[in-house]
C-alpha cells in the first residue's frame, strides 16, 4: 500500500501462535488392547461378530465401533487367528475396558482374555532373572459372620426409628444389650440378607451393604432412587428396582459397576454382590402399565425369582413365556424362553436339607458331581388360566432339562396361589373357584406330594374363602384362615372380619390330609409358624379395633420322636393342640419369630399409623418380656441365621446327650443366679447399714437438741423479771363547755 513499508515475511515470529495451536499426537500404544479367545469364523460372519463384540463392550460401559477393531486373518485357512486389536480414544477408556471385559464370558465356549498391547511388548522383552518378591504385610479381613461366634449364642435384631438405627443382642434378660449404633442416615429402610451376612440400606444414590464386626461398608450399587431390593438365596446377587427409569446423563461415570446408555429406560437391575458389577437390566414391561378391566395391575415383587442354587433367575414375560437367565453371564438359558401361553405365575421349588448337602458337595468338587452323584436339578411350578375350551392347568417342570413331571387340570378357576413347603416336600395350590353363575367363590386346596412317585395329588375341599395359608416348617402340617363373612372385600373403618383357623396334618394311613382342629369365631388374619415348627401364633394384624395374639402348641402332649416319625395314634389326633396364652399389642403391623423359635417380636410401625408405635418381645408361651414405645418407630427385624454346619448324625447325637450339654448351661445359670443373689444381698446390707447410720445420726442430733433446750430452760429460771409501767403525757387540750 502507498505510504507503508513491508518487512520480509520470513522475519515474522510465529512461535506463540504455533505453541497455542499445537496438536500433540499420542504415538504410544497405551490406548490399544489385545482381546484373545475370539471365535474362529470365516469372512462371511465377520460383520455379525464385530457387531456382537461392540455390543458386549458397550454393555460394560466401553463404547467402541467396528472401525476401531483390527482382526488378523490366516490366509491359509481363510479364518481369523482368534484374537483382535481394539483402539480406544485414550488410555483411560482402555483401562476401563480392560477391567470390565477381562474374563468376560462371550458365549458358552469363549471367554475373553484382555491385555494391554504395551504389556505384551514389556513381557516379551522381560528379564528372565528370578527376583524373589517382597513379603507383603498380611492384613486380616473382618469375618462377615463373626456374630455367630458369640459365646452366649445370642441372636441379633435391628430397629429403625426416626433417622437412627440400632443393632441389639438378645438373650436372657441379663444378656440383652446394645451391639452397635452406626451413624448411618438419609435412607429409605433397612433389610437383612437371607443368611444374615449383610445389612442393606437404601439411599437416593443406591444401595449400601454393611457387615463385619465393626459394620464397615462392604459394597455399594449405584441405582438412583431405588425403592425395592431382593437378594438371591445364596447371597451372591442382588436385584434392585426403581419407579424412575434409568437415565444416564452425559459425562456420567462409566464402568462395570455403573449404568451404560443401553440401560436407559429400564427399571430393574441385577448385580453381583462380590464384585459390585452390574450384570443386566430389565424393564418392568408394558403389561404392568396396561389396565385390565379398568384396574391398573400392580407390579409383582420380586419381579425376578431365583432358583435355590443361585444358578438361574427367571421372570414371566408378557404372559406368554417364562424367561430363565443363567448366571453369571445373564444370558437366556438355551437361547430361548419357555413359551407358555397365558402363564400367570410360577415358583421355584426350595431345596431340602439333603438337596442342599448334595449341591454343596458338587459345588465344592468343582465338576458338578462327587461320588457319582450329580447336583440335584431344579424344579418349578407354573399355572395357566382357562382359555376358550382349555381348562386351567398346574404344571411341575424340571429345569434345566425342561421335562414336564406332572400336570393337573382345573375347572371354574378364578385365581391360583402357589405355596411350597420350605423343604420342597409338598406343594399346595390354593384354587379359588366360582360357581357356574359366578356369584359365589369357594376354595380347593390341591396338594402335591412331591417326593413320592408320580407326584400324587390330594384335594381338600372347602366351602369358605381362604385368606391365608401357611406350611409348618420341616413338617407335614399346614394352617389356613378361612371366612364366610359378607364384609370380606368391603370392610370399612372399624370393621373386623370374623374368621376360622384350621389345622391339617398328613394321615399316612390314608395318604390324605386330615383336619386336626378348627378354631371358630376368631378375628385372626395372619399365621406365623415358629422356624422350628410345633408352635404357632395367630395374629390380628392391620386392624384398628382388634390386636390379639394367640399362642398355640400343636405337640403339647406328644413326644418329639413320635412326631418326627409322623405316627399319630387315632385317639391323639388333634388332642395335642394346646392353647398356651393370649396377648395384645395395640396397632400391631408386623409379627416375626426369631431364628431360634423361642421368642416372638411384634411391632407397630409409623409407616402404617402413628398411635403407640414401638415393639414388644414375647416368649413362645405369650409372656411379655420387653416392650418399648418409641416415637416415629419404623422397623424391627431379626437377623437371619445361615443353615447349620452340623450333620444330621451330629444333631441327633446332641439331642441324645442334651442333658449333658445342658448341665453346663444350668451351672452357668446357677452361678448367675447366685451372683445376682449375692449382689442383691450386698445391696440390702448396704441399705440397712445406711439406714442404721442415718438413725444413729438422727439420735445424736436429737440428743444434742434436747440438751440445748434443757440448758435454755435452766437459764430462764435463774432470772427475775420486773415489769415497770411508764406513763407519758403527750398533749393537753382545754375545751370550754357552754352552759
């Protein structure tokens, strides 16, 4: 331009601009992983395999695309070499994928082995000179079942009131004490795991597990706004549910323990308790959102039901199939569901003690069998309603073989409920049937004897509606609550339904269940068997006018040996049922036996009402041992105990020599009683000595007071008193009086 000078362009310094916009290229291989044990395929299946691999990585929070994968090929065979390379955006994402996908089961025959590319180079050039490793200091971990080693053999329970949690020991009155008072807060409720190993607390951010002698945090599961949880029977897995669908915001943490974008919109999550990893998520399904006859159906919980060995978890899908998933990969077993049109509900058969022993032996052996015996196969039962001309049907099915063991057709069915005995010896199907006019409902009990050949079925016909059913643990008896009260289903405030409670037992002579006794004109609506059987409590729960507790002994006049063999004399049939006592707990909402079967806890939760909240503990005869009225009281839960490690022979030997074992406890009770008596005697002596000392002080003070008083009287007698009257003229007034 005119009037300006132009310098040489080579003399301009661009170093500041170059430094500002310099792009650093990462020439290292820290973001590259090698994945081994890939299925061998030809190039026609390459695209499908890459899509599946990308999907598996994305499920664990490591998002990749097929373009990021390099798969070497063997030209001589026309197939891949069984491994591949994956490039990630940075080293952090590569490390995350390594943690999530190493040893990940891709399918039934292939498990990923993931390594860093740099590790391969490093170990390829590694110095082979042996260097002895340094000994690391051993840090012992807390024993998660340390409470079982309590010398006094006490049980524990947890109470939750206001925002405080307290864990207590419970035993004899002298042994009851506070075990721990943690500083947890801001949670929805607490729950024990099935074997008592963990305590779970539900927070807005998710679930926290606590355990050990010091109640330190053991695991956490990030499921925001979680409302319900369910443990697997062996405490290996956890299911969580929230009414809020899963949402993964941008920039959220990714990893095996967090939700990924693929989980968006689901409500149910399955977790591995040991690692804390997320295994899979599910939706509650559209069937729960679609009203039926104008009424919206409630979600059934637990939505996922576990097999007793924790190997499978299943659920009903859209009323058309039962989908069973195999752990730990959570893949659909056999890659297909059980297609059952109209299936409503199902239940897994529990393991008996014998089945549990065989399963543990097979699991310990590691090969699935020991001594030629395989682990017992699971069994489940499901029912389907009447459709067109097909009757309702109950089906027993073995799993995973999917063999149908027994089917029973049912007619005029309105509803079915499935009740397994806790040992899996019996199955009761409570069938609510309607008359042809559908104006009235009656009930049948279809009872399957599962341990016998061909699964024979006995039918107990009832005229009334059955509102509650309960098997005796490890027994051959059951109890039902039935009613013909017209207020059933239309009860208003202050109305209590009149009920009858009946007990039945298997008659081995006739192979049928026979009525033992019926208790008429009750208000009981809940049956609670002791975990050891024999004792039962009939409770009126949730009523604003009645809150009675009835304690019964079903073997009051019968020896345990005869009962264990199932032999009952005809003249004793039903005569051994004895009423032990009656109690009352106003506003009772929960009734629960302790694991020993010696104590019963009742509680009135503020979640139901706000009148006289608190809890009480009773013995098996109905005698009140403790009662606490607490404002804003919410929960009382006994801590479960795992199954005993003693064999049946060892247990029989202990029962046989029970008097010898009990002698030590009797001596301990005697020493405790003597100690208490000695303390009471010392206390009484101290009180008497204090009273005598007080009397002596009082006598001394009284004597001193009398002495002082007598001296004052003597001094008064020696003095002469003279009274002098003195008159003073204050004023003189003169007045004239008129004549």
